[in-house]
C-alpha cells in the first residue's frame, strides 16, 4: 500500500497509525526536510495531542527545531508556513474522516502540500529507513499570532467597508471542527451577525460528523431559512472546505458555488485568468470560463494536484467539487474561511441574493454517490467495465474513468484516495438522460460488487 493517499497520510489511530509507524513517518519527514524549523499544527481530534508530542519529539531528536502552531485550521498552518518562511510544516489532521482516524499532512516551504514527486521521495526514505542521524537536539517554540495575522491578510483581499455596509447575517455550521476558532471571528470583523451551530470543538464530531454533505446539513438549512440569514456555510473537520446554502436553505454543491466565485473573479478582478480544477468538476465552469476568455486546466482529483498545478500555471483560481476553493492571492490551497469572505465580497458587489446569483448559472443536473470497496483489483475491474460499456462519445482516463455521452453529459467513476470507497459522479443538462445513465451505470457497479 502507498504511504500517501489523495491528501496526506491517514489511518485509524492506534491501528494503522501506531507509535512505531508515526515515529518512522516523522523520521522520514526529518530526513526529507534535513534542517531548519518546522511549523506543527493540529485540529481538534482526540488523538492530536499525542500525535503532536510524537511528531515534535522525533523532529527535535533529528536536529530540527519545531514551532507549535496550536489548534489551527489547515489553511492557517499552510499560510503561516509560507508567510514566516519556515522550512516546512506538518498539519496533524484527518480532515473529513470519522473520529477514529487521524493523519499527517506535510507542507512544503511554499505553504502547499508536498508535490507527488516529493511524496515519492518521503516514501522511499520510509521504505528504506534511510533516516538521518543528528548529534544536535532541536528546540520547540510557540507561535501565538497565526490566526490574528491570517485574518488580517484575508481582510486585505476583500472590500471590507462595502461588506460591512450590508450587515450580512450568516449561519455557520462549524461541525465541531477547528474552523470554530477562525471563521466566526473573520465574519464578525466583516460586520456580520453570525449564528453558529456545532460551534464547540469536539474530536468526536457529535453534531453532524466531520464532513459537510447535502445529506447531513438539514439543521443548517432549517436555521438559515428560519432566521432569514443571507446564506449558510458548513465546514469540514480541519476547515479547508466549505459547503454553502442560500437564503432559502437550499444546499448547494461545492462546484456550483465555486463556479459562481470563479465567474466573479474572472469577470471583475482577474480577467482571462487560468482556472485549475479536477476532472470531476462541473462542465458549467468550462462554459463560463470560455465565455470570459479564461482557460480551464484539468487535473486528477485531489487538492495536491490542483494546488501544485496552480503554482506551475501561475493561476490564482482553483476549485474542487467537494467545497474546496483556492484563491492564490493568499495561497494556492483550499481555504474555508477565505472562501466565506469571498462569498461576502461577491454578494456585496452584486447586491443580489445568493439564490438569484446561482440561478444565473446554466441549469445542470448532477449526481454524486459512493460505494464501499477496499479491493484494488475489483476497483480496476469496475473501471474496465465502465470503459467497455455501451457506445460513449468519448472516454477519459486521467483519473479513474470518465464517460461522455454528448458534449454536456458524463458519468465518472474513481477510487477514493482517503477512504475504502468508489465514488461516482454524473452530470447533464438533460435530466432524463442523466437519470437513465446513473441507473444504468450504478446497476453495473452493484452487480459487479455482488459478484465478489
């Protein structure tokens, strides 16, 4: 099994993430970074203090200094790594995974997750145990101003006075995650009235789980509508992603709000800017980009792929369908709090409700689902079946398999890089067509899984 998944190293604490494993992983990171000072942060998971102590102790024993960033959202840790020019960073988080999981997310000195090539270097060190030996013992320091400085720099990217004049009301479902420490403060600095749900940091994520999905945001939807807020927003466990609902409580897929924000940025701020997104992103974004003279660059699924391509392309806009939005003016990473500030900036600029702005996007019907599957061979068998099924117009294999039925209708299957799941996405401007194809292809999946 590879050491890295789609986003960092993750597993069940105490089972996959044993003491010996964590020591070896951190030894490998120490050998990769070699020297300097590493910023170490963590979200609110129950096992994070133990993991923090292990990671910092091992880095220090290898001669590297460490700085304790405390409890921070992942994008704050990434921002501070870049801003303060640390040699690298380590975020202890399993993002949206269930409470029993945890993980290690290494950050390069440019504030972005390690590239796939650098992950391979770390993996080779780990496999060969080619660790460093240091006579020097590093020291551990404390950094207390990360969140304050982060908020100040986010505020520099939006029209604070215009937002304040609107006196927006926001409902925030913080999901018992670490964004509870940042997003409400940022919104209040922008003159917003904030209603918070699940606002207590709790590593068990008792409110609605650590991943915001349309199926578990009923409370957000209800409260946003009943309290007449301008929009609702829900964050994942480490605060790098967010899902919105409009003023009527309608939950919106991440690529629709991402497309709306991208449209705003390329029409009002960054004309003809490049946009980087994974291959499972809505085709509506491609249409809007083309209309505005912007170029879309597709990547494999995963924020690392998008972020690294943004740097390569010098792009300021990146997004994912899962609620990850990236604005390179601050950093080329997913950032839930910054995305919320950009949404406020958009609403203040257009002076229209979110539902009306969303209705201006071309109508599209979307489908997203997942099936449990931990068998790599079975997953590959399914991918091959998709490829060879029917008479599609086009087949793409950049990541899993994406089947095009016409210029605006597709279905895609790919294995998750973070959980034992197969994910399926579908989209069309023709509701009957996508419903038919979803039924056809999900039946193919179910039959194949049942054969095992």
